[in-house]
């Protein structure tokens, strides 16, 4: 059986039971569900059948005593009315009378209604009944049966006197025998509950206790309106919703410690047989009285270790695997498309990345001084390229001091004879142009990138190119003299441009192949470091590039450098001879410069690009708007997802499993926090359950080869953080009405359950179905006591949902190999039941609070698109199925109070009447209704990546997430893992456009 821990103190005057019947069905959209027990002969099943909803008659049903609007005795007094017309207050007892029920008066003869209604008096010990006239409504079930329904519930533990005089007449004019009867109402048994004597529960703010700072929780409770002396309480038990200890703790009983309503009930919850759960807690007192009635009084809160920085990423909140088969090629394709100019990254082209940052400042003490070389002024050079041991490279100048320079080459010049000397040469890269395409060959791709996992800790790469140009300035200094006239120590400035595949038609791919280590620092920035020594071709082979580079100076001379300036006047006069010496050094310098430049390209430029892309996932993160087709305020609600790679990330190879694996810091927060968020009474933040430290990823990695693509493991804390920010920013503050249902139908399709639900959010059908014979609901203003306009049968019903406590969840441990189930805790969901008139004005009917703890399965599926809407075609969808049976517990409490400003129950609805109606509704309607909505929630067709923008119009690019390109799925875990987690992946669709080219996932509208 399901745990049906519903309040036994619900108040609903007879005719008003109809209002809450339908609205509670809608309110369970919040996420509860129960077993599919159905009563085959119930009126509800007849209604369901009218709407084509099948009902199961083969299962047992939970039996609930039928609700009656009055408490009546089994028979009338003996000889009633035989001597003269008589009246009797027809209630079962004159003590502890139900405060919420109507009272029935029986007459021995048919009565003149007008005379009775004018004569009747019902009054408390002091004052009069609230409201105009007699203080209530008259309902004649027959001419000898009168039901009087007070506008407000009776006061607690109060004596009332009912009287009729001989002014009341029968229909034939006889006088009624005067009659007077007093009765006393039952106590309300309302309680004030506190934790650790100071923290009052039941307010309008979240109450979360941090286990780290408040390890012990003591519940203290007092009766608000205690009865002094003897009382009717048989027993008080403290129970805990969802606890396996269903018997609870006996506080007092008739056979043990007497139940004193004037004392304080104190329970150390932490040390009790009902310790608090990590997450949501709904404790309640079960108060049994002599009449057999049971009252429930609730104490609710959250408890556990609290993340007090809820806006930050959760450290080591998950792990990620980028497998070699699909995910690593996707990264490669992103780099290729970036070099092709398909998009900008942080508003920069690839060439801008490759050309930053510029400077003209010399690396003092290391580089040859280029000031004072004739009229030469050093142009801006690119700091990235160089051999500085720290920071930027700042030119190839050698590791220490002015000797020996970045490179040392012998240069020879010939006049009448040949003269040679060694030159120290510093090289600066002043410009790079990686062409976005191959001129004259539009079908050819210029740059190609591939990455593979060779071994654990070893990343293999192949950087291929067809065309590019590199501008260089060389500062040379002679060590000796040429021809005895150009002395040692003279400085020279040369310039040239190196071209790859110069004039080749068509140009071929030239490869740079190597091996590198991948490391990630504490900021999440990745670094590549080529294995050393780089002179070992197995570590770094740039031969294919250097063999196919051609230099050309700015005068257009091929295989020439340009002498720009010199400190030797004679060398300037002999420029051609000096250039000849420099040109002779080019063939030897080219492979050295190429290797150094490509090393910087691999170790600095490529990681800079990747870090700009990946770093944008950390700051500012990726905004993911909830689908526009969801009901407000969920529709388009923007969540911000931040991801940072962990410093434990590595290239890993284990058998056939190859890829990049590591932990991630993950944050899911509101992208645009609202100005009036939900607030906390005690601790700000959400309850977490993950142990500290990175999660294990050995098992996940062992499944990567069999499940190619991106694999992601998440702890439940990430789910809780997302739910917390939806709660904090009031995205869960729903208004459930016809518009809400219509919005869901747009994507979920038409279903008989939706038709029935629509019928139940109007007043008239609810009254007609569940309370025949009543046509209107009369109430009074809680403040003034004046009558409010009667509720029309055509009025709409709105359920205003206010989740008071922050939601949280846990993942249940698995047995064997299985997908973990999610246990969701919602504590204190306030449901304000509103009516809406034709003029759009609204009025409060009643207020309830529900708490629930339920188990759900979830997965990803392809959206079936029942409405055949093209906008919903080929979408991934989230599938949630609420489990039935003993795993679900819930409580329902109708807030009391019909007088005063903000009264939560202005019509005084009887909670027991609500219980009688809700019980058959829950098993027959709620589970299929909720699961019908949650069985397929379509996900967005793309996810925006604002760091990537269209180079033409600046629009943000995105990742296509349609099933034509890729699909989401979840995988099972094993029970040997330290704790349960969500294990899922994103795989390229076989035969889809991304299978052969993962780069097409990036789209730039």
C-alpha cells in the first residue's frame, strides 16, 4: 500500500467539498503519484469512464469512510412529535462537536421554512456568529430536514446554544414546541513547533538546518489552545513521513503517560527512533481522541550538509570522458572550422588568436639590441612566438643572455673571394596568415587537425596545412668579420615572408606530427607540452612543413631576404652581398625556425583557442533556456551552466578504451536572478550528499569504447542545485489552470485525462459530480464579515503553487547493475486555491500544504511528437516515470483560519471532507495524469554557445542537439561504486550528418 499520510484535520463544509475535489487533482502536477488502486464502483470511475479513461477493477482499494456533511445520530428520540410539533438538534453528541461540519435539525412535522429561518438562533457563549443575518446558510434537504451551514467554522472548545421558539410554524400553522440545546465544540489541537527552542516551523520561508553547524535537532511543541485539566486525547504519536518505522514514537497514551495539553512536548530527533533524513523532513503528530478521530499536526524542514555557496560551481561535481572515436574528433573539427572562418571565438578570428598579443618591447638581457640600427624601428611582433622560459615567448633569442642568440649560423659572402663568419640571429614573428580557404580550390580544406590517445599521458597529434604565410624579422650580429671590412659585432636587420606550398597547384597537405602531454591547471586551463627532446623526430616531426616552405621578400624576390638596416655602412653599401650571406643561411635556418614556430603553435596558440572555448563554459558559462513550449514561468527560463575541467584530467588508454578523462566542477544556476527571490529563515543554500573529493571514473571509462561520444557522470547535487535555483527564482511558482493544461497539450497531445482535468477546473462540473443538489458557494469577507459575491458555476479555478521549502533529492543505491532512481523531496508546497470570475477578478477559496517524497525513473528518449508539430520533430526528450507503490509518501494539510487579513481558509473548508474526495482521485487520476505529462518533455533543438559567434552578423553559434545529429541516453552503474550517480552520454547518430563530420554540430545562424 502507498503511504497515505494525509491530514486528519481537514475542514470542508458539506457543499464545499466539491471545490477541492478537482483542484487537488491538478495540484499534484507538482510531482506526486500513488499506486493505481481503483474502486470499481466509485462515482469517480463512472466519471472517468465517461471521458474514456480506463479503470482497473482487479486491484485492491484503500478504504476510506464516506464523508458526511453532518454528524448525525442513528435514530430520533422515542415518541418524537407524537404530542405536538417538535424539533431536535440532530447531532451524534453534544460534547466535542466537530467545528467544521454543518448541523442538522430534524422536525417531526413539515415546517414553514420562512418562520423557522427567522426564528432560529445559534450563538456562542459570547457574541454572535460571524457574518450577516443568522451567520450561515440554510439548506432544506426536505420540509422536515434543515441543514444549517455557518459561514465560518465553530470556535475551538466553545459552548454554543441552539434554540427555536413557538414562532416557528408547521406548514399547516401549528406552533413548534420551544426547543433549546447547548453543545461544546472540540479543541482545534493546533500546535506551535520549534527546532532547538528558537526556530519556529511552518512559516513562509525555507527552513534548512546545516548538519555541520547544527548536528542535534530537538523538536519542541506546544498546543496553541490547550484544554486545562482533563481532555479527550487517547494518544499522541510522533511520526515521520517516509520512515520505515511506521509505528512512530509514542509521546503519551491512556495506558501510559497521560496526555497533558498544557505542557511542552520535547523530542531529540537526532537521537530518536525517527532521526531526520538528509533532505526533506515532514514530521507529524498523530493525535487520537476519544471519538476515534485522528488529528495530524506537521513540523517540516530540510536537513543535511548544506552548500552555503549555491551560486558557485560544485567542486568535483562530476566527471567527463571525451572518447577517441567521436568526442576528440569533434574538438579537432571545431579547431578546423575555426581556422576556416566559420565562426569567431570571443569575437576573434583564428588569425587574430595566432597574432596576439603584439609588442615592440625587447626581452632585455636576452635578445640582441635592435635599437640604433640605422633608422630601423622594430615593428610589432607577436609575443606568443619565442623561447622565453617564462611567460610569453617574446622572440627566439636564446635561453640566457646575448650569447649565443636564438640561432647561430655561418654566413658567407662572395665578392672577389668568399668570406665567412658565424652570426647570432634572433627571429621575431611579426605576422601570421592562416588562410581560411585554398585560393582557386574552394573544395579543399586548408587546415586539418587530429588528436588521438596513444598511451596514458600521451596525446598524439597531426597538424596539417596547405597554405599559410609567416612574416619574420631577423636581427643578426656578426661574430667575426667579412672581407676584413665588415667587422665583428655589427648588427643587421633582415625581413622576409615564408609561404607554405608556394605556387603548388593544387597544394598538398603538409603534416606536423608529434606527441604531447596534456595537463590542466587549477583554473581549468589546458596545456600541451611536446615531448622532449623536440629534436627527436618521433616526438616532433616538422620536416614536411620545413621542406615545403619558400621565402619571399617584400620586393617580391623568391628565396630572398631583405636587408632593412645595419650598423655597418659598408655592409649597407654592399647590400646585395650582405643579403647573399643571409640568403645562404636560410636553408639551414628554415627547419629550425619552423620547428620553433610550430612548437609555439601547438603548445600556445592551439591551447589558447581551446581554452577560450572551454573557458567560456566556465565564464560566462552556457545559458540554456527551458523550452518555450512549457507553461509559464518555466517557459524560456534561462539556466546558466558552468563547467570547469579538473586538474586531474589526463589522456588515458586502458585496453580498447581511449580518450581524455577527468573530473569537472559543475554549476547550474539561474542566468538572470530575479529581484524578489525566495528566502531562507535559517541557512542559505541547498542540502548536498556527495562526499568531498573527485568521483571515481574508472568504471565509466571502462564503458567508453562500447559507448562512443561524450560520457558525463553527475552527482545528485547538480540536480539539486538546478532545482534549487528554479525554486529560488520562483520558476516553480506555477498557476495551474486551463491555460496551463492547454500549453501542455500543444506538445503532449490530446488525452482523455486532459479532457477530464479541464472539466475539473471549472466550479460547476465539480459541484455537479461530487455534490449533487448544491449550486453555489457562499462566503464572507475574512476581515469585514460581509458576504462576498457567490461563486458562479462558470468560474475558473486556479491553483497557485508556492513551494515554501527548497527542493532536494538523492539517488538511491543500486543492486547489481542498474540505473539509479531519483528520490525527490518537496517539503511544504503551498497550494492556494483561487476562483476566477468572468471579470478576471480572483478570490481565495482555500490553502493547503503538501509534502512528498517519491521515487522516479528517468531517461532520455526520442520525442514522439504526438501533435506532428514540425517544431518538435527529431528532438531529444526527458522521460520521467513516477513509481507507484510503497516508495511514495505524501502528506496534505489544509491550513486553518477563516478570519482576519490573509486568512488561509476563508470558506472554512472541512479537511476531512477533502480527504474523502481526494483519496479516490489520487489513485485513479493523478499517476496517469502526471506521467502523461512527464513521459516526454522535449528538449531544445540547439544549445547556444555565446563564445562562438557568426563572423558576419555576430549572432551566437550553437550546438545542434536534434536526434538527426546526436542523441542523449543514460547508462547503468554497478553497486560497487562508492555512491550512486547519473551516468549518461551524447552519441553521434549513426548515418547522420555528424557521424562523418562532427563539426556540423556547430551551427552559426
